[in-house]
């Protein structure tokens, strides 16, 4: 099993202390967390893309480029690239450049995104967002694979023998499809034989397991080898401590503050108590053995081979957060790496090419 640390770069007050860091300090925290993730042995670090409050992750390529310059080994993920909002040509240019600068460490997780504010900002409607996502991905995919592209498009000017530079380093870059609740993203992933990444954050396990089963069914429908399937899954929180009692004590004020925030803004509370949250959500809160057992319980339903954890403290102190990540890597990750297989592909740059061989 492989492990990612992911941030959406949420920028709001700490749920426990009520203090909000400056924008500058919040970005520095992201860089520090990326360095910590590489130091601790995480396999990837992901940065989301959002264009609305309370996020400041509107430029993931810029952030990931800086992280690429600071790191050497860790793979760099987008989480997610909202292709429904982007011109696929411009998106390709940014990500191909980033892939070169990182030495072929880029992997994309794409999705249509959500949130009314960012849809309005880019003049995307609920009715056309899925079509935009599919069209943008199809064009993006062609550009990455072909030196010249012709494409009839609805949401951007058509392409005719178009050349887009720079040509890629990885041939091709791996693209995961982020999925939260919709069969459209699942079907798109299965159609192209691409890996799936389940959000697995808001709800109990059942709706996510249903979508992953649908993905496997569609994968076979499109004629792909079932042995080539790769599934990733998210988590709703992380706190690993030596005992379960300590984990509950530390996390309780965080959960209560988050619950109060949801109720203040009229948001539905899926989990009304901390105990229910720990038991039925995807959050990994407890002793190392409890966390191992829970990941196995989800793996029984998902068959996933990649897991993402929160890169941010999310209400923990920096000391608590660092200690939790260290304990995870020391006592949880080694067991899961032994007991759950890796994805069915190399965790490395995909066929890097030289400028000369690109034109052969």
C-alpha cells in the first residue's frame, strides 16, 4: 500500500484556538508539511484546487512547483485538478511544465469540482459541468499523447493540427479520477482504463463502496483487465496515539468545534458524536492497531491500494500532528505495506523521453 499526504489549503480559524494564520504563514505551513511528508517516508504529497472560501489553493501548479524544488523523491499529486473549470490546453501547458521541473514526479487526480461560488466564477453550470469535465479530459489526454491534435469541442475553440508545448516528460502522465458521489466520474475513469480515487470523507462507507463496485463493473464492461485496476481512498481525519483513550481525549475538542461550525452554518451533521465519528467515518483516530484494523475493514470493501491522509494539523497542535504522523509511519504504515498490495504499476516516472526520441 502507498500513502499520500494531501492538503486542500483550507484557510480559516483553528477550530480549537480560534486563531487564523496569515496567508503567508499558511502557505509556509504547506511547504513545511510537504518536507515533513518526504522526510517521514510518505509516497506522495497532494495539493487541491479550489476557487472559493475558505480555500487558498487556486494555483496548485505554483505550489507543487515550489514543493518540487524543495523535495527529491516524493511524488506530486493534484487533489483534484478541476478540469470542468479549466481550458485543457492551458492546463496541459502548466502540468507538462511542472512534470519536467519535477523530473517526472507528477500524478494528476482530476474531477469536475464542486461549490456554487467557483462555478459562478468560471460561468459553469450544474447542467454542463460533467460535459465540461469529460470534454476537457479528452482534449487534455490527446494533447499529452500526440504531437498534433485536432478536436471538435463545445466549450473552447476547436483545435486543428494544434501543437502545444512543451512536449511531455512522462509519456503519459498518470491520471486518477476523483470520485465523491457521482457515477459520471466513475464511468469516465473506467472507460479510459484509468485509476479511481474515492473521496471517502463525508459519509459512512456504503455510498463510496457502491461507487467503487460500479467502477469495477464498468471497467470490465469496457474490456479492461481486472488485474490492472487501481483504487485510492481518502480519510476524514488522522490522529494516531499510543492508546485509544488518549486519541479520544485529544480529538474531542476538535470534533466538537467542527460540529458547532456545521450547526452554525446550517450544515447537516452526519456524525453527531465523536464515538460515532470514530466508528463509522473514514477517520483514522486511535491506537496503531485500531488504525490498522480500520484500514483493513475499508480495504475489504474497496480493495484500495493507495490511501490519503491529511497533511494539515486540522486543530491539532504542530507537536501533536507531527507525533501522529511519525507514529503512523513507524507502527501503522509498515504493517499495511506488508499486508496490502501496491498498485499494479511502478511508482516512478512513466517512460521519460529525451527531446530527440520524442520526434522519432
